[in-house]
C-alpha cells in the first residue's frame, strides 16, 4: 500500500453551506462589523464589550440546530480514516465543524471559538456559552490580526512532506496560510484548489464548484488512487 501525505487547508468557504457566513462577503463586513473593529488585540484592549459581544454572537450561532457539518466536512473525516497518519487538516476556521464531523488530526491555526484563554496565565478552557462582556481576564482563544498563528512551525514541517496539498474554500488573502500552497509546491507536492471561484493563489489544478459537491468527489478519487 503506497501511503502519500495529503495536507488539506480549509477556509470559511467550507462552512458556508453549513450556514456560517464567510468573512469577505459582498459588503466586506463580518457579521456587521469591520474586521479591524473586532479581530485585533487593540480592539479587545480598548473595547472588550464589542469584541465579546461579537464572539458571543458567533458562539451562539454555532449552537443553532441548522448549523452542522456538511458533506464536505464529513468527506474530510472519511479521508482521515482512510489515510491515518498520512493525512493532516489545517483549518483557518474557528468553528468546530471539522471536529464535530470526526476529524482529529487538525491544526486550528486561527484558534477555536469554543475555547477561551486567560490573558495572564495562557490557560485555555472549553467554553460553549457567552463570556461576560466586561470580562478582561478571559478572551476568545482566537488568533487576531497581528498575533502569531497556532502551530505554524509544525504545519510548515508537515507541508514539506506533502505529496498532495488541497485548499478548500479560502480566498487566500490571509497570511501565513496564503503561503502554504507555494511551500507545498516547493516540497514537490501537487496542489489543488476547490472553490466556487478561482482565488488569487497559484495551484496546479483548480476544481470550481461548491465544497459540499466537489470535496466528496475529490476524496473518492484520493482514496481510490492513494490507498492502493
Ligand atoms: C501574523 C480569527 C505575524 C479571528 C483570523 C499586509 C500584507 C500581507 C500580510 C499582512 C499585511 N498586513 C498584515 C498582515 C498579516 C495579517 C494578514 O494576513 N492580513 C491580511 C488581511 C492582509 N495576518 C496576521 O496578522 C496573522 N498573524 O501574520 O502574525 C507575527 C509573527 C510572529 C509574532 C507575532 C506576529 C494572523 C491572521 C489570523 C487572523 N485571524 N481569524 C476570527 O475569525 O474572528 S483570519 C479570518 O479571516 C479567518 O480565520 C480566515 O482565516 C480569514 C478569512 O479567510 P478565508 O477563510 O479565506 O475566508 P474568506 O471569506 O476570505 O473566503 C471564503 C472563500 O470561500 C472565498 O474564496 C469563496 O469564494 C469561497 N467559498 C464561498 N462559498 C463556498 C466557497 N468555496 C467552496 N464552496 C462554497 N460553498
């Protein structure tokens, strides 16, 4: 059995069909806010109430009955089961849909909405509910603009072993995730993008279509082709 390493990067587009809004909608607003107003340490320092209110609302949305993993999330869980250690998922998303679909080999590089972090001790706690809006001790365990992403060194290491790199539902506008396709390519990987429209990032192949339709198709091809 020839095992090749498959690395998948996901963005907001994989969760769009689960009812979660992407970040760069037509009006460029993010749940009604300009990103810079909520996703920065400065915003939290100067106005924790607005920041907590924004993330409390997102966390509540995650618990809505109509928000669940879609066929794309489930296909990636199937791919991990088929490839075992030959698979790694890096997500830019802070929702928990990959975890709920059953993936375990995940780097949540921009943090997780369902966790909070103590600003002094760095302790991270699971947290599904609201955070008191005036709380300055506990912040969302989310990577804001200007902050170091989580697990970057290990992701770059894994990318250097990739034979196939697939980016799903990401505009490729946020650094350093936007560099991953080039890093994988340099390591000799074949790079593939699945998106409803081409992003600005270079790939060997582009599959245009909705994630819930195209990801299961690609996963079938990968499982049939790789796990010989
Ligand atoms: C860092 C958590 C350094 C918060 C997020 C100038 C040039 C280059 C870089 C920079 C620059 N100025 C500043 C930077 C760095 C900055 C950056 O990249 N800024 C951008 C805006 C230019 N990056 C950072 O600050 C990062 N940190 O660089 O640290 C450092 C080093 C050492 C020590 C200290 C510091 C941190 C970035 C993390 C920011 N946090 N999220 C939260 O979520 O609330 S990023 C946030 O935006 C999301 O997490 C997500 O990652 C990103 C949005 O990107 P996408 O996921 O791609 O979503 P988007 O809406 O853009 O696109 C959706 C796509 O899906 C589209 O292509 C669409 O076509 C497609 N789609 C839609 N529907 C479907 C679909 N596809 C398939 N099927 C569908 N149905």
